[in-house]
C-alpha cells in the first residue's frame, strides 16, 4: 500500500487540485472523528461499533488513496470481528500512526 497516491487522486478527480484539497480536508476531519470513536469502542470492547466504524474508516481512506490507513483499518476490522481486542488495540495504534504519516505527507 502507500501513505497517499496523488497521481491516482488526479485521475479520480479529473486533475482537479481544488477538489482534491477539499476531499482531503473533509477526510482528515471525518477520519479524526472515526479514530476517536474507534478508541472508545475498542476500550469498551464494543464489537459491533468497532467493526462498523473500522469498516467505514477503511472505505473513506480508500476513497482518498490513504492506502496504509485503509490497510490498518482492515486489520482492526478483522480483529474485532474475531473478538480479539488485544490485537484490535495494536491495530488502533497502527491506524493512528498511519493517519499521522498521511497528514504529514500532505503537510496538514
């Protein structure tokens, strides 16, 4: 995977840099909210919420080519579906790390 694929975003948006910037801003806001919600769901061992939120984060991460965040969200989704909250906590830390890398790569 990759932290971010700008070339793919250009193709997906018809080379619309302004739209990409808007999408990235919206993604950062929404992903931040979802990561906090995941922290709470994992700490409360709420399987249904953690699975739903991680699935949603996986989807929105894919839509902005945040491949490493997407992959980490997939791993967390798998862990909670297996009711493995020890692994889920590790995956959550990975999501946080990859999300920070994504923001740093984009200067945000």
